[in-house]
C-alpha cells in the first residue's frame, strides 16, 4: 500500500506537468464513463430496482390468448377470471382492474368536482383485494377490502393527489367526494412511494360490480388481472395449471372459449417489457462509446510512453522489477480514471435531467432514475475496468525497453514502443464507431419514413379535445346526443371555425372495442369475420378530419335511432370482406351466424385513418353514427381557417356554457398529437444520434492523434526521403494511404459486426431493413471520409518537414 500511495503521488505530479495530455485524457474518459453511468441509472431504475410491493417476485400478470382471433396478450373475460380463482391452487389471491389497452392499462378519467374548480383525475377501477395481493398498506386510513368489490363504492387516494388537491388534510378519511357526479367515501391515502400500475393513476376506486352479472360474462374481455403465487410455486407450474383449467373451460363453453388460452408472466416484466429492448440497445451503444474512449486514452498513453523510454530504461538498469514499473504505470492510469470517473458522475447527473426532459413519457419508472448505491458501484466498477482497458497495454509495452539501444541514444526522445498496438486500437475505434453510426443511421431513416407516413386525414389547422359525460348526470342516450349536437353547433358558430365533428376514439388512439361480424349470406356457423373494430362518430366527423370518401355517402341526420342501422367502413374492411366487390349496399351483423343481431347496411367506404400509431397497419373498422349507437365519451375535432390554438379559450368557454362542471381534457392540435405519437421513436433516435456522434468524434480524434504522432516519429525518415528527392505529394500520399489502410480494415470489420448486431434493432425500425444496403454504404463512406479528414493535417504537416532541420537532429 505504501508503494501504491507513492505511485499515486508520483502519477499526480507527472500528470500535472502535462496539463494538455491530462485534460484530453480526462475529458475523453468522462464522456465514456458519464454516458454509461447515465444510461445505467435508467436501466437500474426501470429494470433492476424492486417495485414498491411485498415479495414482488411472486406477483404475476395474467392475459388471454387466442390464435383464431390473433390475440397474444388480450384482456381477460370476467367469468374466466372467476373460474381461475375458484379452480386454481397456485395462487394466494387474484385481483383485477379495468383495462382493455396494452398501453395505459385501464387508467380512466373521472371528474373531481368537490371544492375548487372541476378537475379531471386519472383513476383506476379495481377489485377490493388488489392492495392485499400487492401486499401494501395505506399511509392514512385503510385500503379496500374484498367485500367492497361488490356492494360499496369507496376510493383510496394517492399521496400526490392528497397533497395537491386536499392540502394534505389528515382528516380526509371518511369524507365524501364527488367523482363524475357520484359520491365516494375516502377510506385511505397511500404513501408517497406507492403506484399501481403506473404513476399516472391518482386514485383507486372499488368497482361496485354485480357479482351475478359479471360471473356470466365470457365474451367481453376488458379486465387485467394480477395475482400472488403461493410460496414454493413457480411461474411454470402456475402456467401449466391455468392451461389445464383453460382446456376444461373450452370444453365447457365452446361458444366463447374455443382456442382461448391463458398467458402468465412476472408482473414486473409485464410493466417494463416495452422499454426493455431499447434500454439494452442503449446500454450496448454506450458500452461501445466507452471502448472507443479507452482506445483513445490507450493511444495517448502509448505515445506518452514513447517519450519516457529512456526513463524506464534507467529504472530497469538500476534494478527496478518489471512488475514494479507496470504498477507505477497503472497507478497513473488509475489517477486518470478516477478523475475522469468523478467528472463522469457529474455528467451523468446533468444528462439524467436531460433524459427526463426529452423522454417520451411512456417509459415506466424512468423518473425513479438517480445516483443510488448500485449506480455508484457501477461507476466505480467501470472506472477500475477502464484503468485496466486503457492502462494495461501501455504499461506492459513500456515496461520492457531495449536497454542497450535506448541508453546508447543518449537523448530524451527514446524509441517508439507499441506502434502495432496503436494501429490495432485505431482499427478497433473505426469498427466500433461504424457499428454505432450505422445503428443511428438506420434509426434516422426509420424515423424519417415514419414522419412521411400518410395518417389518412389532414392534420393541418385541426384542434381536438375530449369530453366525458358523467353517467350520473347524463343517464340517457338522448341526453348525450343532445349535448354533443349542441356542442358542435356552438363551436361551429365561432369565428374561424370551418367544420366540427366528433368520435369516441381519436385517430392514433387505437380502438374502443371489437366484435365478431357475419356477412349476409354466410354459408356456415364458422363463416364469420373475427374481431372487427368499431368507432362511433357524429355525421360531420369525416368532413372535419378531411377523410376522403371513396364510395357511397357520409352519415346524415336520417341515420338516426328510428332508421335502419347503417355503417361506413374503411378501405381495410372493404378489401378484407369484399375483395373485388362493391361494398356499398352489403349487409352485415355484429354477431356470429347463429346469434341474434341487427343487419346493418354499408352506405360508405372511406380512406383508412391510422389507428394504433403511424407505424401500424390500419385494421378493418366500421363507423357507426352517434345517432344510432350513442357514446358518452367523445373527442371533438375542430377544423379552423387559421391557427387552431387561437380557438382553445373560446371552445372551452362554449363547453363551460353547456356544463360548468365538465372540464375538457387532452386539448391539443392534431400536429401535437402526431408529434406525441412519435415521442418514443424520436427519443430513441435522438439518443442513438448522440451516441453515434460521440463515437465519431472520439474515433476521428483517435485517428488524428495516432497519425500526428506517427508523423512526429518519422520526421527524420521524411527528411531523408525529401533530401534524396522525394516529392512532397509522395509524402502526403504515404501518410494518407497509411491512414486509409487502417480505416479500411476498421470499416470492413465494422460492416461485418454491424450486419450481425443491428438485427437486435429489428423491432425498433419502420420500413427499413436491419441490413439496409444504402445505409451501410453511406455510413462506410462517411467513416472513410472522416478518417481522410482526420489524417489531412498530419499529412499536410509531413509535407512541410525541412530536410536540413530534420537531419541536424541526429
């Protein structure tokens, strides 16, 4: 330890004497270590840190599967869930919560009208045993109990909502609040660290279901379920038991449960599954950046070691052991790494804040990322690892000098150890940078293609806002129809408004529900179309969205509750159900052939509008008129003559004029909605561009440094060549060709590596192959060009060597 402390003090003095070298090396390491620490803090928060539930490893998520319906992770039917609860022996308990969508699982909005201005609050309807399954207790009051699933509506508040809306009132327990026109008793407040299923939910409301009714529902699938495994039971054992139960239910209920299977997996995996692959890609990318940084610093140390060969030779001649010299060199590397690691931590803190600012908002638990003990341990680990990565090779190279040759020189410059190693490091830098830049190039091409996708409507000058009519105050369908008709009329009368329409599911927001459908004239009981999407619209919706009519007509006031049922279908529907036929006039019913249902006439075919995002193909969809199939939650689309943002205040005022306790929500322009729909892709692409830019800069600096040092070492040789008649352009070509040979080798290795590694990104790309030839070719040319530019200054300096000055040095 005394030797190490002595070496560390000596290393600090040596580095202080070379401030330029020290600053470059430390900054290079800080970039590599800081980027890795920042990304690892996110990985730690999202994937590694435990969730705020007791024995989280025993929590599992349920879903249903059906190959005939192309279901892979579908919501659960209530009756099926109740049968799992009764028949399975693998679980302590199974709880359910409302949720039909994979993204935003079940969180709905309720209108909190008690006290101040009305506010829309994100809530989750849950069974009373949910908190017991999670193994958590309330901070104030109590959680729900199982009986409250069926006979009482009570509510538990989040800590954030309790503080924000109720001022942290400790007497809130037992008070009654109004939610969407219904009174609810507050029975508990959760602690600040609790959330379920995400931090969007601010309250948990008991469902108040009718058990007898729900126990018979096998066709609608709208629940999500989470359970707690019994001690000693594995996920595989539980999955096998549920599969057997599903088989029995299929035999017992063939009408609803044919091919219906059960899926089961760790709850945490369910929550973070969408974010797992991008985070792994980021971690690999920053790992490459760190390797390039280490190669750069190793090259700097090798070049610096060349100026210390005489010093090392004298130490060796005086009896220093090779291990002792290696220890001293590693101590100097450790000093660099520790300083670089300290600056890297500061960079990680700063970049962590930036990650939160630019994050898409749908990465679960991202806001929990911070510098905890695990992140600090990771930073310490990679600091020590980088010490070995960039310090060991220069230390070994410089610790075995040729004593006779070095001491005979009698000068300070010494020899040039490690030339081959430096070349290998440059090749590695180019290869690693090429892989990263190709990955970023693929992401950029994918993102550009997404931005050029036609959404099926005109997003210009379009404002959208959503309204949810409380069932307690608008119990009748006629009331909902009247409200939205009046809202459209009042908004359309505003100056600058061109068209107004409404739908229950906004564009790019997925689907509300699906159902099996029979085409008139079907030949058998199995001849039906599975899982066709539905959407309810007001008659002017297509005009407001400027969705093109391809055949037939739009809805009008004649398509009302007293008329024969009519529908309008999209292109995907017409192509799937009526290929090479005219769909207009055809009749369908949204039921299976042997089931009762009204026959509905197709009166129009419209262009596809994007449903699940710009990257997803539109699915067959049927539009129903609000006058015939009334919905209480609608998104109003307002097309304006100018900037739609100028209408926001006036539109809000018109809604308030109809109902002062009805706050519109999700008020935004359609361009904002399109922008938000690409938030994750934009975030992923931006990070990959940053990492690729870092790699490119570090690689070009590395090439420049090696070639610059090489020219310095060859000064005498160049002087002799010039003295013997070599042309300066020949010297220039010699340096350039040396660089391009190294870069060429790096490009070849990088292309092969990228061909294999970019396959990991397949699910992150849209419309671009992971081995896209154009991207590979352009990036290879870019790296070659960067290498050429990086070597230009050293090559130019080589041509300026004065032969007389170079020869006098000898």
